[in-house]
């Protein structure tokens, strides 16, 4: 057992089967937030098999050896609790917040689907959830204005065959090709207690939580073999600027610019996180003041023009995106954005740096304010970085970064050689070639 130095707020255990359990006290009494982070995401997929990690997010709610289809959701909803799941490149997580008295039931449900999901897997379930995911792709990607932006950004940012080249949703063709045997083998390969961080945030004593987790998860065996993740190293720089231009039915021109920066957890990432806040986070940011207020040529996004896609096992992507105001062309907006980004290399003020630190720290602390948010942050820090106490010390990472360090990193990274651009331009109305009907 290990405890952190923050007044014993976090306690970590490792079960004999490899499951890592982390406990922390809840800020709100009488509730329990349960969060499981599995170390499997879309980076573990191979060409021709994309979308499987996200498909499993759906399949995990469709019944197991002892739970019928949909019952997991129904149980939590009857308790008045919250339940959901999400998939990223680096992990898949499942989470519930329920009254504290229901903790045993939730632990049993999670342990049961971990150990017996394959017993409840049928072709009918697979076909149904494959259709659900395909429909999700249509709604969120294919039939949504600017919906394919992320997919296009990843294609430009990472080479063909790289595990970060594709989005978590996968392709229609790969989803169609999913077969039951492969789906079961994917679960066997990646879903084991030794690949899971289980976080419980509650008012219960940590030893009490450990006893409950041992009871339900202790009998689940570790995996027989550990699969290797595809190589995520990058053998060459981006070689920009690289572009993808799209003309389709969108309400206004949209510009999405991206730059490779350091992996999540690295010093480079922290420095560029501050740079992104200076550039485009909040209404005091440079892009908001310059292109929304002063000129103005960009649509008012409330100050959400820049952020970083945090990838743990390869270079992350700093993204800057804005939509044009009516009457403004994509060319004009893109040129103005790139001009403001380039100005950052001339340096930032101490006032800007302090504001950026405050913006990032506020967002971080807001995440920790609820039991569910704290549990998720702890799961992330433990699964990705091996240190649950980072959730309490993360703002310290920004404290000693200087304005010159930010300027120097911007000068090195926010350059054309490291630039990708995805442009969406609206279709222009075409004059009809048919003659006007003669007046009667």
C-alpha cells in the first residue's frame, strides 16, 4: 500500500491479479463514484480493424454471463445514479456515480462484465451495436458540419499505418468487417484486471473499499498474454505545411490548424499547454481579442480557439480552429490566424503567462470538484502516468515555466514546417443553366 503526501487523500493498492485500486474521499457525502480506466484505446487497433475499442464501449453494456442486455444501465438509473463510458486513443473508461449503499452492486456489475462478457456475446448483439456505432458515425462525423475535421487532422498529422492516424469511431468498412470471433479475442486480449485502474471516491474507509473490491474482482484472473501495442514512434517530422481542403455544405468557412507538440505528461506538453491558453483559451486570449473583438472576422466562440489533443504515447497535437463571420473568406481568416500564431514567437508578457496559468488551473480544479470528476482524474493519472497524486499537484507543473521558455518552444514548434491545415469552405450557389420560363 502507498499513500501520497497530500494528507493521505489518495490510497493505492494492487491486487494479486494486477488490478490497481485507488481510493479517495468524496467532497459530497453519501455517494460513491466508481471509475474504471482500461489501458486499451484506438491506438491498439491495426489497419483494417479500426473502431473496435469504441465498439467495445457499446458492447460492454449489452449483457454478460449473468446480466441481460441493458440491465446495467437500468440498475443505475433506478438508483438515481449517473452512468456512461468513453473511448480515446489511449484508454477506454466506464464510470458510475451512485448512492454509497449501492457500491457493492456496482462493483459486482463491473467485475461480472469484465470476467463473463464473452459468455453473453452473440452475433445478434454484435450486429445491433455495430449498427448503433455506424449511425453514431453518420450523425457525429459524416452528416455534421465540419464533422470530418478530426479525421482529416489525424490523417495529416500521422502517417498511414501509424496507430494515431485514425479516429476512435473507425471506418464504415472496418465496422462492417467486424466478426464475432475477433470481437471476443479483442476482449480477451485487452480486458483483464491487470490492465485496469479502478478508482472509488467515497466516504468509506480505504480498507473497507479494498475488502469489497477483493471480494468481487479478486477471483478474476489476469490475462494469459499481454498484447503489444503498435509502434507509435514517429520517424520523420511533419514536413509541413500539409493541407486538406474541403468544399461542402457548411454555414461558414472553417480553419483548423494543427502542430505536433510533446506527448502528454512531458515538459514540452506543459509549456505548449500554456502557449495554447495564451493564444486561444478565454476571452482574454490573443485570438479572441484580435479576431473576434478588434477586427472582427471570426465568429464568437467564447474564447475556445486553441487546445491540445493529449496523446500519451506519441506527439500530441496543438489545435487552433475558428469559423469565419459572414462575408469573410477562408483565405482571409486563415491568413489572420497564422499571423497571430506567428506573433507568439516574439514573446509573451508575464501578465499573459499568469492569465494562462489561472485559466488552466481553474479548469483543472473544476474537474476535481465533483466525486465523478475526481475519480476520472485519478484514473487518468494512474493509468497514463502511474501516479494518482498528480491530480493534486498538477498545477505545480506550470508554476516554474517562464515566458522565455514558452516563447522558445513556440519559435521551435509553431512553424510552417510543423503545420497542418484543414479548410472547410461553403459551397457557392451555382446559377441555374435552365432558361427562365416565359411570362404568360
